[in-house]
C-alpha cells in the first residue's frame, strides 16, 4: 500500500516556532517537530488521510520538554478531530514524567490536558519487552540488564506507577479511533556489537479501518 504526501512542515520547539534555530525554556540545543500529512493511494472513496508528527525534545531541561509537549500537542489539537495522528520521536523523558503524563491525559499543563494514547501498551503483540529502556548509550543489552535490576528494585519499593510498563524515552503515541496498534517492537539490531544510535528505535504497526478498501487492479 502506497501513500502520497499532501503537505508538511517543521516548527521549532520554542517561543518563536517559526524562527529556525530558536531555543527557549532552558533548552541546550535547537529542537524541532516535523509533520507530514499523507493520503493512501489507490483506495476506494472516501480517501484515508493521516498525519505523522516526529520530534526530538531537549535532553537536559524538563521545563523545555513540558513546554515542547504543550506546543506540539497544540498543533495536533488544531487538526480536524477525525484526522488520525501518529506522534513519535525521542522525548528524552519517561512516560511517568510530567511530559508523558500531560500528553497521555493524566495531568495538566497550562490548564489543558493531552489526549494521546500510547501504542506500546495498547498493541496486541509486543516484542522485546525485556528491553524496558530505549536509551542504552551505545552499550546495548548490557545497559538493559542494569535497568531491569533498577526496575525490580523500584517495584519492590512500591514506588512504581503501575500504569507505566516501561522506561522508554522514545515513544509512539497516537490519536484517532480509526488507528488500532497491532504490534509494537523495540529494535535492538546491531552490527558486530556496534549500534547506529544511543537509543533503540521503536516500531509500531497499525491496522487500518475496514472501510479502507483497495481499488481493484484492471485486468
């Protein structure tokens, strides 16, 4: 199934989102959010359109992450309510953080509450669940083993938020009833122990609604 780009753009996570390279709220480097609206090709009417929003938030400033989450959510909230949205990227915070709690509708930020859902716990199938942390600092599974011990310790201390099932700082969130996460996986591929990133990427597969039907190919 192929898609066609309808429109797209980029804005900076700052008080001046249209100014390239702008930073605010104690950010250490410029951060952006890039969005693109796609339309499925060769499907019967009505067409199926969706938007992808990708971001990478500041690594060091919690305030910058909170305000960046609010800014990106305001972009998503401005879209038509029936437009499915997938919001993904490196959030550099765990889902139990104020950033995650806001986006997932569990706390307020400047008087508003996010309405995103997390693909990881929602997926019917999850792979590599033992990799509870997506940041590994180029150490791979060795770092994962350390974090697993930390998680067990936190659970024993009864300080673990049971609604949070992982320590991921890279998320795939979504909005829209027409999107159903089928599978989700933390990818830990490497070449001879060398990793392309200090973070494991997260992959999600969504099932489209039954109303989406491919056009029959002419004989």
